[in-house]
């Protein structure tokens, strides 16, 4: 995650290509490589979210805490990635720092994770009550659609697969089945979805196939995702940490985004000024 956000916020491609004259293919390859490493974050987040929902002492408080940090992180996310170079540089004008803390599209992955946790809470609440099974399915279907549309309207990261993937992971008891769900969902997202989108626009199958990340970027994705599945397979579910330490980890997400936002403004204002 840190590598991915470093790559997006600081954009080493611009620095290498525009300021150091590095070949465009080399600079682009470095950018794609760092982005590929960052792709490991989401499946790990989704897996650990489901594991956390299963093991937490209070799921409502777990979801509430995640929602608070999702809202807080959204402003930090926009601050890090929504710079309007070269007209806005917060280090030169302090009021612009406040101005840049505003919700814009797209939204952070925390929104997708929050919707997933909220739906797991709905599953537990509805299925725990004694009622007709079909009525429970109808209720959950409506809640699922509402949450999915909400994450889509906010353009949350990975909203296309986050809620379905988290739901399937929750119902899978065995780790091997969870990895199959992750692999299938991510395969659909990274390779099949761009092809389907291009076909729906009237493009030919041949041209649509070129939209799928097959090349260097695709190879990096495959290797990183395989490493991700290996990490998940060997995850120690019985490992314990203190509640204070676990809650402190929540602050890593918003804090590093603010840090990268300030660092990006400093770099592109004083060290690598953007052309006027």
C-alpha cells in the first residue's frame, strides 16, 4: 500500500522522464512495477477485513470505527492525490491546504472496505433473528444493492468487486476456498473487465484484447498476486496483538496520505517545479 501510494502521489515517472531524461519506456516500466507491487494491498485488506469481522469482540464497534476512519481518510486521500499543479501549492499558501481537504471522486478503498464490513454486520443481524429464510434473502439483497450503488456513486476504489468478494470470503470457511474467490475476483477485475467494457462500447474482440494488461504490467500483477495468495495461505489466524496496538494501525492510512501529500507539494514546488 505504501509503495502504491508513493508511486501515485509522487509520480516517479514524471520526475524520471521530465527532469532526468530517462527513456519513456524505462520510466513507464518503473512506474508499472511499483504499481504492480501495490496491487497486493487490496486482496490482503479484503481477507483481513473478513477475518477481523469474524474475530472481533464487538462487530458494531468494529464497523463504526472503520466508518470513522473511512470518512477521515477520504479527506486525506484527496489531499494526497487531488493536486492541481501548478496552480495550487499548499506549502506556498496555507489556506489552500484547507481547500484541498475536500471530498472528490474517486474515493479511497476505505469506503469499499466499510461497505463490506457493514454488509457483514447486516448478515449477522438478519440471520440471527428467527424469520423466514426467503425474507432474509430479500432483505440482504436489498441492502447489498444499496451498498453497492453507494460505493459506485462515490467511485470507491475496487467498488466493482469489493462487496461481492468480501461477501463470498465471509461465507467461505476454508482458506483454500477463500484464495479461489480472491483469484477469481481479481482475475475478473484486472483482465476480463477491461475486455468486457471495450466490447460493450462496440469495439472488436481483437482491439478489446489489447485493453487487458498482458505485457510487463500484467506479468508483474500475476507474480505479485501469487505472492499475495502465498502470504494469505500462511497467515497465522491465532496470532494476537494488544487492542491498543491494533487500533493504532488505523492511523497509518490517513497519516501516510497526508505525509505523501505534503512531500509531493514540496517536491513539485521547490525541487521539480512543473512547467508553466
